[in-house]
C-alpha cells in the first residue's frame, strides 16, 4: 500500500487499508481505464479517511479521484462515503470566470450589437426629464430651480415625449435644453473624469508624438472646439494627414501636422521680360553674298541654267 499522510492526525488503520474498496468505487464512478495509481491517503476525522487515485483522463492533467470511506465506532466494516474528482496541487484548471461586462473591451461592439447600461452605472446620472421636481442628484441644481421660481417661470409637466419642441423661455426645461441636460441620463462627474483620462492617455501631452511635436494643438488651425466643460481641455482634430484625425485630442497634444509648424515657401516667379524699344535691329530679307550661307555663282553657270 502506498500511503502518504498530509495531516498530523493518524488515519484509521482499517479505513486506510480499504484501498480496494476505494478503487472499486472510483472505477464505478469514472470512465473505464482512467483510474491510475493510488497516490495517498488523508485523515479527515475520527475513522474517516480519503484515498486519492491518479486520473488518466485527457484534459484533467494533475487531477485526482478522491474516495472517502468511513467506519462506525467499534465496527470492523468500512463503508463508502463519497467519490469525487478534485484538482491536485499541479492541476490544469480553467481560468477564473469573468462577467461579460468586465471582459468587454473598446472596439468589441459591432454592427447590430446592443450594449445594455446598468441602472446604477457610475458614469451616468439622472438628467432633467421635464418633471415638476428634478431628481435629488439631477444636474439641475436647487439654486437654478429657485431662480426659475423667482422669475415666475412655470415648469411644464410630463415626460420628454410630450414636451414641446421648443420649451418656453425662462422655464427649467429651456435652461436644461441649453445645457444639453434634457435627457433621461447624462454624464456624471465620474463619467467625465474617466473619459478625460482615457482621451488624454491616447492623445495627450505625454505621448511620444506630442513630445516630438513642434507645437501644441491649442494653436493649431485644424483644431475644432467642442462644447461643454470638456471643451476647456479637449478638441477634435480635423487634419486628414494627422494620426489623430477625427479623434478627441488634448489641447496639449501635438503632431507634425501642426498648421503653423512649417509653412511652405511660395514658388518663385520668373522675371518679367525686358524689351528695349529704343534700338532697332535690322533683319535683312536676303543674306549677304559674303556671309557664306549662299555660294557665289558666275555668269557662265547661270547662262547654262537658262537664267538671264
């Protein structure tokens, strides 16, 4: 018998010797031919012992079959307690399960996919929906509501679906419309901060491109401003040759496509032609006989050709 005790308590002798009973129970519970050698025995308590057998089943490397046997007080018959397959110290285990919301990464959302948002999402908070009293944590503050009441402004009841397209001037709905808060939920302060951190990490002043840039985006003509509080630190790049084209960039970001980094010189214009109208250059219609361009002929040669 191959036995190894991993606890200080000495295993019961009759239970420790019931290796055949434990092997038979393991072979009955497992598939044929997957029960290996007996690898150890552990005392679980008074007259309770667990036998371990090697598992040869593919895909369960390092696992072992655990068969627990027990014996009643003053009894000489060992009985079977339970049979289970357990991972050993070096067992091959599946990775810990992670919820889909934690496995999701940017870019995983494809056409037709729906991404549900948790009701308690920290990135969002209730907006102003047109109810008479804004929610307790609504961006429409108590001071703003009191200001509207002081100006005798009426609050339009109902949900956004029944709100008029253009709220009356001076109402809380009109103020919420101007601030972009007339939605069921809007970005919370936490949502704004994590968005700013994410954008600054991708296109911020600490990136290698910004470190080597000749100037920052705040002075670039291709920077398109954005509204809201994020517009104080970010904008959208509109340079098609920039690596950040169409992306939200930090005002401290920069690249080699800065509008004022290197202005191309204008192409050189050729000089205007100079015409001297005070001098006349004669151009003879016929070349002179002594210029060498026309050979001289005698009278005899011309007579033979019939010339007079």
